C-alpha cells in the first residue's frame, strides 16, 4: 500500500511558522529561516528552475524525500491566499505561479468547494471538502502505486497525526527559536501511533530526524 | 573563564517534564521516559552506584558532559520537596539520598534562605536567594577554574537562557510526545545569544544536539 509521508521543517522550540502570517509573509516572522537549509541546495533549486546550489549531507535526504511521490496533500492554509470562500472572480491559485514544482496531482483540504485547477507541468490542484480520509484516498488513487506526500501546514498535519494516518515523518529540526507562531505538535496528544525514530542525519544548519514504523 | 554548561533532555514536542508533577512523580506523567536513554548507560550507572549498563554513542556525550565540572546550579523546583519556606523541623534534603552523585558544590536558587547542607562524598548544597547572577558567580568561584553545570529545571534554565549567560547547551532530544507539562523554551524569546548548533549525534533513543558559541 502506498505510504503517507509527511515532511516539515521545525524550529528548536517546535514552530513550523512564525507569528503574524500574511500574504506578504506567508511563513510568519522568522518562518522563512526554517527553509534556508533547503533553498540553498542544488537538489531543491533545480526543480524550482533556479541555478546553482550546494551539495551536502541534506542533499540525499531531500532526494529520498522527493523520490517515489505520486501525489501531494496540503491544507488550505498552505495553499494560501485568503480564508473563507474562494473569490468568484480570479480566485487565489497558489503561491507557485503557472508552473508549480509538484508535477503531479495535489489535493487541497478545504471547507469551500471549487473546480480543479490545472496548471503547467502536470500539476493539478483538486479541492477536497470531505475531510482528511477522503483526501488521502483520492491522493492514493491518483498516485498510482507511488507514495503520497503530506506537505503541511500545521493544521492539516495535526489532523493526520492524530488520526494515526502518517506512515513516515521527516522532521527537519532547525536550530533557531521563533518564540511564537504555529506549533507542529499542538493538540496532537502523546501517541505517535507506532512512529519511531529510525535515523538522524547531521547537516549544515539542520538535523534530519526520520520517523517510521519498524 | 569557566563556562556555564546547560544540559537537559527534551521531548519532541519541547517538554522537559510532563504534566502533574508531584513528590511521587517529580518529572510528571511520562517525564521519566525522557531519561531512559541515560539511565541505561554504564557511564551514568557507575557514579550512581548501580551495576551494569550499556556503552553506545551516548556514552562519549555523557562523559564529555561530566568532565571538567567543578560546581552545579539548579532551581528550587529541581531540588524538589515542597514549594514555599523550608520546613523548620526536618526540611527536604533533595532527591539523591545521603550520598548525592554530584561530589562537588551545588547551588540551589530559591526565594527562601537556608543554611548550607553538607552531605557525603563532597556534595554541599548552598541555597542562594540573590538570584541567578549571584548563583553563577558563587558557583564559578567554587568550581576553582573548572566549568559550572546548569542542571535545570525549566524555570532556572529559562532565566539563564534569557540573560544570555549559557555558554554551552546540550539538548538531548527524545523522540516521544509528552503532550503537556513544562516547556523548555517558554518565554525565552527568539535570541539564542550566539549559541549555534555545533554537533548532532545520533544514538539509541535520543539525538544529542550541542550548542556553543563559535
């Protein structure tokens, strides 16, 4: 069965986004710093159409993460734009421009129905209003035997973690403090549903913690 | 100048003690599990008078931590017993029995004055009512050129972290969720005062993150 693989960057004090998230600052104050380690990598820059980049201990981790993914799930807040119903004329189409870096079906969990959005390069956003299990079922089907990536944000991740539906979790622990913002493990309880730490990798500016069922 | 070296075990969700701390359960529900990794080590068991124990990747980390320490600082809550003024007849003498494993001067930060308590094996508890800077000054003097260990708990650690007085920090990240309890980085803000991640060590049941000034 195809796995649900969750990956996210988290600060030392447990935040995945800083305070005061906005359209101009989608990750909140200090939140962008959580991704410095990955944005500097060649393996991240190439699929985003950016030149150059480093190769270091994180490269293999990111390559592994990207391999074998056939569909992505994300929450409405990560898809972004604005809360509430979609604007009737010219709704928000995501942060990623005309040619998003996914190149596979993406399922957005939302309370507000909307027609699928087909963009360049094989990325189609489908809006799911029937909850996390339905989104996972549809993503698995669309992934055609490959795994499904859970991209975030915090709220969607918490729902999947609480339900015990996450099969693998890559936590990229960034040695900074954000002080406030969105915590990853808020109201997730104490049950990791069999997820155990199976690997730690030290890399420049980040420690990669991989959790899986043994 | 002798360094202030702080070390503590923290859960994945940022807690250093679980909920409902009490005399019977000083680390709160689930909190004891934060120390399983160290209690199983020979290098920890020997100075506590316990036989056996493992040798693994954590052993070197713990040996390093114990080396070169001439005095320890802890908060009143970690020394334990009861809140408020000391009982006049038979006050609390710590968790560690007649022969505590410190074997050097220990300074307890408290609001309640008390005569020093001299126990076996070179451990003397001195009660400091003049605040964290005074405790550090006295501990440094007592350490005679060696470093000072900041043992915790959360509240004392937060005061030293906020003041930028911590020179090295060893975070032992344990891959469990406690859900609630005492957070380490509560009201510490966003400033690590120059502390940077200088080493990560993967070990059974724990990832060791060492922070220092470069």
